[in-house]
């Protein structure tokens, strides 16, 4: 049997982008950082994120009419750490804008407004399928990459 610590270290060998999934819930911004963001389909336009089943944040976010997905850019590692905090004000010092209930992180590499279209059971996680309803791409922005527990920039 492979223990969680060994598996986490092994998964850390694969670099991934980092995205923020955020929404207004009860008039307040709620959000989380994810490193399991994946493009799924062009037609219809879909992306996915994997979320722990025990996540209290996801339970709140999944009820929002729309979600903001922001692919974080170089220099936004601190924002990722803030949005990953277990307690406290995750949005302290995070520049954001709301479009409807979708909350988007400013200065990110890509911003998408999405709707939850389905969830797939996946062990201790769910795979959330998100339908893209609008997007803004910033081609000159460099994305931040998470690799071996460190934020890096592609060069």
C-alpha cells in the first residue's frame, strides 16, 4: 500500500498550473486554489478541477450560479497560498473583481466565468466539470507553475 506522503511527493514530480476558483456567496468572496485544473472539451467548452470531498469551501462554491476560474500568473504565488489557507481571510490583499457571482483574480493569465455542469465521484475527490460561459485571455501574461511544492515560472 502506498502511503499519502509518498504519493503526494510522487505527484509533485508533475508540474501543474494553478487556478483560483471563486464566487460571491452571501455577498462575500469565497475561493480556493487548485492545481488540478484541466481543459476538457472545445465543444461544448468545458474545464475541470478536482476537489476534496471534505472541502467546506467547495460545498459553498458549488451552489453559486457562476464561478470565476482564474489561471494565476507569475508573481501570484502568494495569492495561491492565501486562497489555500485553512482559516482566515483568504482575500486579504487579493485584487479581485466580480462579474455576477463569478469572482476573478485581477492580473491573472486567464479569466473564465463558468457554471458547474456536473460532478464525477473520484475516490476522496470529486471531478467538477465546469462549462465556460465567458473568458478573457491575457496572452502576454506568464502563468505560474507549481512543481515540487514550489511556485515556478516557465522560461
